[in-house]
């Protein structure tokens, strides 16, 4: 497939940047605040490796970081309104009825105790328990591309149980402790309420819990959700007999039950694993929502690493007749949010936020989400097989004009 020319990409870049700036203009009651937000976006999209206040200010020609900091702190605007703008923009450019909503979390390494939500907790970003914030995100993944559409800052009980600490970080009154799965359910519900078209939800074992499964069954959405090896599964009715912990079931499978399939292309080609699928039960969708009809299948999907036989276990819910290949492809969409985290941190400063408040985190993250969504839309429109190099080059040229 031919890449779009640099000229075409530059035109897309310029028109897209004007478009998103126009879309967020109504969020700000003062023109100077809107202008600062525009400069903030310019800084995020620029070629500076660090997107700190001083770096963004220097790129904007400001004598200091005060205007850049004000947009995250003192300015009066609602980050949730910006989140909704981002979601609408992503749907407009990347929508597909068979899209997958991917839920995952990422860590933001921090020092001290004052930054909102900070605490000693595990983050995959560092691979250990460390002092950090945790953000839960929802990414929209379709055949047209992928981008974030929602986010939430996780507050440990050490925060929600300390009113003075919450007030000092400007956490909104009434904010209570919510588990990560609870935050995920809220994101799913917001997406459904906004009529975001998607057919599936995918997530790792942090989110493979009953509450999310039931919410998705009631909503008529399929899911592939990671679960722990000791999760109990059982079949019934006319399905082949299966009962026990996921790891036990996998160990007892006949060798013929496994098939080698790709979960999508990675940096080194097809991501091949051995897969097995156990259908557990066929259920009428009306059992969960009287307004729905049709037979859906509850199942257990098992992934086995070719090299070391390490296994992962996935709870599934899908329309009857869905193929194993389809379930594997949906599960493979999870890589997109990992790629999104990496790109947003390395190129857009997702983890370069210097503010300590609740509002500062949500504003910074939402602005990065908007910048990321714009790049995803450009990539889709450019219709190129090697978009990142072309778009980064165009970004640098545009930034230096």
C-alpha cells in the first residue's frame, strides 16, 4: 500500500489541528484560557522529548511555564467535557460496529505523598510495587485504528479515607473509593450511554470479575476477559463435560483440542500461540435483558505459549456460533492499548504531568488523549502502511514553521 505524501500528511495535520482546536473552544469561558490550551496542544505535538511546563513554554515562546501550568490548575474548565469531545472525535473517525473497547491501567511514577492518588502500589510500568499513581483507561480499537476514549484516576483507600488529604488535592466532594473494575464499569456505561458503537470488551485478569461480566451480558456486548488460573468453570446442558479450575481444565484437555492461531501481527510478524476453547453453556440473552433475544455462549478460552507452555485463561461471552478465530482476534486487540500507552508516554508526554491535583491529572491526561486521537485520525486518513515515520516527520516540519 502506498504511503500518503508528506504534502498530503502536512495538510491533514494542519486541518486536523485546526479542527480539534475549534472543537474545544466552547469549553473555555475566556479566550486567553483557550489560547493557552491551544499552545499546550502544540507543545504536546511538538518534537521536544520532555513535555514539562518549561519545555512547552519554551516551544510556545513564553518567558516561563505559568500559562502552561494555569491551564491545568487555575483555569476554570471541566476535564470531563473534554473527555466527551475526545470520545466523539474518536467515534467520528474510527467507528466500526465490531470495534473492541479495551480496558487497562498504567502507572505514573511519582515521589512524595502529596500528588493526588499517589501511593505504594503495583504498576506494570515499573514491574514492581513502587510510589506511583494508577490511571485506568478505555481505548477504542477498530479496523480503522485505536485511541483512548476514557480515563479515571484510581484512588487507594489511604486517600479516600483521609478527608484532609482529599481536600488538599481538590478531589471533588462525594468521591468515594472505587475499585479498578468499578471504574471500568463506569467507563463502559458511559460509552454505551453515548451510543459508542462496539461489540466487544477485552481486558486482563484485573477486570475479569463477575460484576463486569454481568454488566456486559445485560448490555448485549461480548467479552474476552482474563481470569486467574484458579477461577472455577463448569459446563452444563448439552455441552461437553467440563468442571474445575481453569488450570486443571487446561491440563486435562486432549492434545487435539489445541490449534495454532495468530492473535494479530506484532513487531516481529504474526503473534502465534496455541489455543483451546471450551464451550460451557448456551444461554438466552433475554435472561439478562428482556428486551434482547438470541442465543449467546459462555466459554473458556485458553492461550498457551509455544516456547515455554505458559498459559493464560480468558472468560468469554459471545453470540452462539462465534468462531475460536474471532475470539482470538478480539483478545489480540488488547495489544493496541499497550501500544497506545507507549506512544502516549514516549511522544506526547502522558506521564510528564507536573501537577499534584485531581483536576491537574484529568486535564493533562485528557489533553494528551485529544492529541493522540488526532494522530490516530490522521493515520487512518493517510491510509499508509508506515504511518508513524511519516506523521512524525510531518509533525516536526509543521512545528518548525
